[in-house]
């Protein structure tokens, strides 16, 4: 579904991604871990189509399409979803209208008619129940005045409404209390499907207790330096990253 | 008229032609005040970009012209049909009373019998002929002659317009529609509208200025007088073709405990100079001035709002939002003066601009002068571009770039739009604004 080969990218003259290789197949959950500043968010943003990053080498194939040739909005409509590490507040743009516009953009791209107003509301209500979100969030500005945890729930709500083929969730678990973590994990698990895949960027093993990954990767200095199964996350939790970084140098 | 200073070789064709128009006019009951106004106007001359309050507005397109008074016999006797563009602005509006000024002259209006005891209307031409003394006090010189010099010219040359007197709360808005008629582009008209809200009365007034390429230049003045405890919500909207020019001055005088909420919306025309002078003369008077200035193409918009606190416990709020695309230039300048004795005055000013193209310019400037004690004044100004993080967020959700950009622009303007309480008016203005943004159809669904 997603095939990344030797992806390199830089910003402000500084190379951040140093040759990423990653293969994500339908139905899989991948976790990407790694020290602060290693390039995890950069990878997520480059995949989502942020233009400020300059891709200097590599190829990315998404569902048989050349992902890097598509603008951000097309990638979204093709079924790629980025859950932001720091969701931006957009006062004056209504949360529910954004949801509806996003869903309709996707439907139009798929040749489907716009969603019926009642159907849409029913759909959103159902997803909000899963996320245990109060309906008052619908009428507010996008993320406007939301707490850190509420912003993350809102990201997952959007994901559930849009039902992407590939969800890249950048530290969606950071800043969540224990109950919220379970809710978010449940949201992610709701999306799991043999035809869909999830990439979780996280610092904590805790989330992986609830959303069990098939593969765990360590990203450091813009490269994936180690991959393994679930047990790698447990080992990282115990030992940190130093042993990996040292062995790399040696 | 020999008392007038004669203009030297440096004077522009426009100024000379205005002097000619002045000399040709017949005397009336206000001749003394008019002469004084004209003397001051000629002494100041036409503003140039060297004048502080005109720095950003190039009036070359006006100063190079030779104006004439509208030819006799061009006066309209009925309201002309409205263009589709203007009709959109009036959609959903159910006014209590409507007045149409064609080239500055009111055409006969429908009977106001249903509003007897609440609203009275008179044409200024009638009042000038019969009771000029009733108009004289409203011709008082503006506080800032430099910025308001066109209103001096209006005081000298106006010969028609409207006086509305509101004596109790009105159930629906009053519409004053200003449209061009047969007077050609070489002529200049000086319409004047006086709106008096007597003590305890309240009204919503929408003044819609419509311009066309071939229209006479309108140098209009509106004066709002609010008696004790009176309330006025006033809208002035400028719309029309790129070739149209508007020079408009709005004077607001507020007595004790009165409340004025004013919205200035510049949507069209090639040149819009919208001046506003609010005088908070009575204790506890409250003034709100909100401007929405949309520049596109080569349009120049210059919104200057001045609130003068002249009594204790007065409050003023000014919000200005400017957007500019193409090579347009937009100025939103808001000024607060707190005069000695205006203790416990409170003011807030927020001027923000959003640039939508490389070639556009915005000047968003709050100014503050305080000469009294115990006052609370806050102000802020920013000008920037579309926030790249916000834009990327919307794109990453699959929205078209044009839709995303327009949404963000619209959200930026929302601070002012939200304050508009005249439902139909707000919807109409939103509609017209959206119409100027890319991807209007999708945006309409967003409301
Ligand atoms: N716009 C930018 N300009 C300059 N440097 C940048 C920019 N964006 C990212 N970087 C740098 O790229 C590196 C990788 O940043 P990135 O946000 O991808 O790290 P991360 O792995 O997500 O870290 P964290 O775990 O703290 O979220 C950092 O050193 C960061 O400072
Ligand atoms: Mg990060």
C-alpha cells in the first residue's frame, strides 16, 4: 500500500531525512519510534504533502500512485490521513463544516455524490460517541480553545469520518490522560481493517498495549536504524535509544 | 464671493473647476456657512499623498479632472432598476422604509403613514428652501479638517439629500440606496444625509453606495445625531464597478448614554475613501466602529475612523479587517482621542490586515491620544499572509486550495461579520464578500 524507497528531504538547507525505506502492507499497523528531533514528524509531513520540505531523492508509491507527484489535497482524497502532532487552531472555520467539506471532497474525488445532510449528522454523531466527544465541539472553530487532549480526539474523529486507507498518526497519544488514551486507541482500532493500514508515531510503549503493532521501527538521524516486532518497543522502553545509536557508530 | 483666496498656478484643474462651480451657484439661506466652508476647502486644496491623512491614497485620478455641476434636466423622478450585483446585497432585507438617492437627489418615496410617529423624512432641497436654519447646525466644521476636507466641500455645495428623524424604536431597517443616474462622469455631486435619532429612539440604517464607471463622482456626507439614550446601528456599504470612486464622510454625534454601532464595508469601486468621525459628547456614550475593507485588482480603499471621547465614562471599540489581493492598496486607520475631562473613558482598537498577493499593500494603523485620567485603552495591529499551518491543515483534509484559502480569509473577517446584528444585512454582506473570493459556491455552503 505504501512503499518508501530511499526518501531524502531537507528544509532550510538542512537535510532531515537521510534515506528512509519502509514498506507498509494493507491490514498492518506500524509503529515508528525514535529520539526527539530524529525526523519522525518530518517524515509524516513529507508524506502528507507539506511543500516547505524539499524532497531531494527517493520514491514513494501509495496504492500504485506516485505519491510525491500529488499535491497534499489529492493525497488526502486518495485516502491518506495525517493526524497532527500539534493540530492547529483555526478560529472562524467551523469544526463540523470542515468535516463535511473534507468528506465531500473525498466523495467527489471518488465520483460519489455529496453526503446527505441527515446521513452526515448521523455519521458524525456515531463517531463522536466512539470518541466520547460532546456535540458542542461541532459548532466550535476548528480546535479553537480545545485542550491538548481534545485536539487529539478531534484528529481521530476526523479520521473516523474520513475512513482513510492509510492513517499516519503523529504522537496522537502524547498529552492524553489514561482514559483518553484508551478512547483514542479504541478509535484507531475501529479503523483497523484488512484493507487499511496505520502508522503510529509514538514515544511510548503504552499506546502499543492497546493498538498492537505488527512492526516497530526506530528512526534516528533521518534513517530507520532498526526494525522489529512488538518486543522491540518493550526493549526500547527498558533500555532507551543509546545502545542502538552506539552500535550504529561502532 | 470675492473673499475667497484665489488659487495660484499650482492649483489643479479639479480645484479650479470646483471653484467655478461654487461661483456659479445661487445664494441661499446658508450662504454664510457655505462661504466659510468653501474658503477653508480652497485654502487646504485637494489632498495629495504628502498630506498626513492622505498618505496612502492617490487622488490623481480625481485631481486631474475638470468637474461640472450636473446638467439641469438630468434629475431622475423614479428609482432605476438595480443591477444583479446590487440586488444580491438586498436579498433577504425587509426594510421598514426605503429611500433612493439618484445622483444624490432623493426620488419620491412611498408613504410613511405606517410609521407615523416613528419616522419622518424630508428632502434637504425642501428644507433648504423653507427652513434652512434647521440644517445650519449640522454644517459645523469638522474637527479634523485635513482628513475631512471633502466634507467641507460638501457643506459648501450640497443642494439636496435627505433628513430622517427617528422618534421611537423602528421595527426593521431603513434602507438608503445611493445610485448613479444620468449625471455623467464629468460631474460631481454632494449628497448629504442627516439622520436624527431622538432621545430613546432606535434604528438600523443601511446605506448602500453603488457606483459605476460612468457615474458622477459622489462626495457624500452622512451625519448621525443620537439623542440621549438613542441607539443607531448603521451600515455603509460601497459596491460597484472598478471605475467607480467614492468619497464619503460620516459624522456621528452622540449624547448621553447613546449607543452607535457602525459598520463600514468596502466591497467595490476603484477608489473608496471612507472617513468616520465619532464624537462621544455625552456621558456614558458608547461607540463601535467596525470596518471590513476588501481590496482587489487595482482598488484603493482608505478607511479612516476617528473616535473622540469628550465626556466621562464613554467607551469606544474599533475593529478593522483588511484583505488585499492583486495590486490593491488598503488602509485601515483607526484613531482614538481622549479629551481632557473624559475620565474613565475606555477604548479598544484592533486593526488587522491579510495580504493575499505579492503586489498588494495594507496599512493597518491604530493611533491613540490621551489627555485625561483613569482611562483604559488597548490597541493592536498586525498584517500578515495566510497562515501556512492553517492552510496545510485544510489541504491535508482534502479541501481544494482555493476553498481553503477563501475559508481562511472569511474566517479572518469573521470578527467583524459576527458583530452584525441586522440579520438580513449580515447575510447579504457575507454573500457579497464570498462572491469576491475564489470558489464562492463551496463557501456559501459553509455558512
Ligand atoms: N522548518 C524547519 N526549519 C528548520 N529545521 C527544522 C524544520 N522542521 C524541522 N526541523 C528540524 O528537523 C529535525 C527533525 O524534526 P522533527 O519534527 O521531524 O522531529 P521528530 O522526530 O518529530 O521529533 P519529536 O519527537 O520531538 O516530535 C529537528 O532537528 C528540527 O529542528
Ligand atoms: Mg514530532
